[in-house]
C-alpha cells in the first residue's frame, strides 16, 4: 500500500503539487490530467524517483526519503519513452542488468529472464540489438525489465503515448493481465475505463477521485473549459 501524507512539491519557484493526502490500495488506479498538471511528478513520488519537498510518501510503511532502494524494489517504474529505460545493447543483457545489481545470478537469473521473454513473446529476440526493436517491442522490453525484478506495484508513465493503435492495444492487454497493482498515468481514457479508480489532477491538486465514469467525465469537462 502507498500512502501520501501532506505532500507538496516545488521546482524552483513553481509549485507542481499541493496538499496531497491519498491512500493507494486498489489493484488498478489511473492518474489523468492536462500537461503540466503534476501527474508525472506525482508518479515519480511513488517509488522515490522524486522525494517530496514537504510531507511524506510511504510504501508498505517505508519512507521514500530514507528507504529509496527498498521502495524501488517494491514499486517498479515504466517510462513513457522506453529508450530512456533500456540500458544494455542486447535484449537479454538488458533484462539481466537489474537482477545482477541485486545479487541474482546463475540458474535463477536465467529462469527469470526466460520467463519474461516468454511472457512478452520476445524469446526469439533475446540476442538482438535492443535499440533496433520496433516501438511496441521496446515498450514490452521495458515492461519486462521491470517485471523481472518482481515488484508488487508498477507505475506506468504514459506508456502508450508514442505507439500506434495496434501497439497501444497490445500494451493495454499485457497490462490488464498483470498480477501486480498498477498505477497508470495516461491521457488515453479508453485504456482505463475498467479500472477501479481514477484520480484527476489539475494545477498540482486532486480535483476528482472516483470510479472511471465519474472521474473521466470531470476530466473531460475541465479539458473542454480549458
């Protein structure tokens, strides 16, 4: 469970998040809002990529300021652009990178890599150059690179923005099948209509927090006025 308590955050003179108090327990949670609304900064708070200027964020009772490494083992993060996440030039090597960093090697390392390659249909690409994959394949590799670490929660920051319709639907299908808690930052309303909860941000504040139908209607109304 993730708890956000009295959180505000600034970048220099600009306030990007204000007075947030949230408990994130549901299995599928979406975060929506206009560009600049604070939703991506909020997403980065959830695994300690950003620590709050004031207030606290706790993951399973761990303070993200003090226990960032432990938090990131529990909460994985998938970036909008997979090129920002793919570290090694070969697919298999990229999946091994994070595992080796936490001391996993030998048979367990191979077992985890084999399982994720098979899950995402990437086994035939294991020895290919990661940066020559298609956009959809790169995003699948980025997700596999998070899942291979076996987090309990995964935060997705607009993972379908750079993809065509076919690859968007493919990513959506894989995400819907995940056992982990998912927190999805997105502009794609169609993607989240079966989620348990949608949180709407505007100017750094939560302005709606409800079931998808009600919350997305509030979001659409605000976008129409803007």
